[in-house]
């Protein structure tokens, strides 16, 4: 939006009807969504140990001889700016509630604290998540629910009750 791209790499739950649920074993899958081509799904076998080892060896050999790979788009393409002004719905399982920085959250949708496990689902600004490390603490596990990206906070607040 406005020339900016929302980008993050975090584990995310997916629904059974999502194409990515078809990806198994050594296969990789990616869904690309664009304004002109809608959604596209690509599925392919991963490289595996021997092709990966060959590529690494080739790169090491290239470094030894001072060879550099050329990337022509580097000179003619201006990459999109990364957006920071968006929100993520997060699922966090935890063993100790005190490890969670509750001040980083805008709201909580769900909270369960049991004897054997505990979790919460809440909304956090991407910028706060990116800048903090509390969610990387041992005993905490963060994943994204299927509809994690929230761009319109007003619309979100109409659809989810805060607890």
C-alpha cells in the first residue's frame, strides 16, 4: 500500500482449505498475491542435500577466484519500502504469564490459562513486535493465526471483542 510492503517471517497456522495445506515432506510451496495476477500457488520439490551441497561448494569456489554473481536489476530497480505501520494478530503459548509484555498489545481476543498449557490471541503493532525480544523467551512460543495481518484497526475493532 502506498508503495510499501508489509513483510514478516513467522510461523503461521493455515486453514485446511488453503493451498499450502497440500505441501508435504520435501516439497516447498508459496502463494504470491498481486494486484494484476490475483493469487498464484507454486509447488515444487526442495533442492535436497546433494544439490544444496553442490551449490554451496560452487559458491565457495567462486569466492576463491573472486567471482561475483551479477544482478542487473540491482542497478535499475528501486525496491519497495518496508511498511511498519500495520498490526498482527498473534497466538502465544506460554508456561509463565509474567514473561509476556502485555503493554505491547492493543487488545486480547482470547486467553486461556490451564494446568498443562496456556495461550492467548491478541493484537500487537508490528513495530513493537519487531523491536522487542520478550516473545523469543524460553517457555513462550509465537505463531500467527490464519488471518494475522490487520491493516485497518477500525475495521478490526468492529469485528473482534476485546477481553
